[in-house]
């Protein structure tokens, strides 16, 4: 089983690279942002609850996210493993993920972090906002909030995996294919 955490700030290219990774390594994509957007689109209670946090660029409470991920893991069978995209975003989520995987006889193989300077992130998110229809991609203040939340609440997750010798940083600026090649080398080493 290969279980990879793809890590990085908003706009780092996690979604783009995830698509390529799932195709090559036949992994199941688990993007909490995508799952929340699906609930939002379907108007479920979970979607309504998540919306107020998402629209402001804040994190949805841990227990809500953890239950949603647990549900997805429990309802996936016959997979070669997962690529976690946008999750875990807090140390509490990382600890909960370890427990969930352990219950299924699995563990995280490693975390791959995409490193992108903040000015490049802001430009990418604004560009994506022109077509993404995402409320949280649309204005400078919300984008700044998301980057701040990343620095304050999510960055400690990198340390969590680093302490376990499971952390690898990759330059996230450049050609999509070149970045993907570097990611592939890391995954092949697991
Ligand atoms: P993303 O598509 O990963 O940028 O996620 C969009 C928004 O969904 C975030 O800004 C949060 O409001 C929410 N979200 C996604 N994943 C998580 C998570 N792991 N923990 C808390 N909130 C999340």
C-alpha cells in the first residue's frame, strides 16, 4: 500500500499533480477540499456547515473533516492506496489519520511538500479564480487569510512527518512535467 500526503499552501499545484499521480500510481484521490465542494454543490447539511468556513478561507473544524475522511476510507475497497490532498491540515488531523490507517493495517508512506513562494501563490490563485468559480479564490483578503491559516495552523504538520523521517520537499515552481518527475522519483523510493 502506498499512502502519500501531498502537502503545500493553497495554489501550490496539489490538485494538478494529484491528477497525474493517481493515473501513474493507480491511487485513490482523497481531496478534502473537493469533497467539501461536492457537498456544497449538493446542498447537504455537511456542505452548509462547511460553507461558512470555506468562504472566509478558514479551516473547517477538525472533527468534521476527520469524520468525512474516515467515511471515505471505510467506503473505499480494492485500492492500491491513497493520495491525500489538502489533508491533514492540522496536527490533530495528522494524528487522527495515523489512527484510522492503523485500524486498516496501513500507514503513511511519506509526505511530499510542494515549495512555492507566496507571491507566486497569490498570482496562481487569482488566475485560477477567473475560471474556478470558487468564492475563496476571488479576492485578495481571502487569499491572504488562507495563506496565513496555512502558516499558522498547517505548517506544523510538516514537522510532524519530518520527525518521523517521512518528509520530502520539492520545488513547486517550473514545468508541471518536471515537478511530476521529481514527485515520481520520491514515490518510487517508498
Ligand atoms: P482546498 O481546496 O484544499 O484549498 O480547500 C478549500 C477549503 O476547504 C479550505 O480553505 C478549508 O475551508 C476547507 N478545507 C479543505 N480541507 C480541509 C482540511 N483538511 N481541514 C479543514 N478545512 C479544510
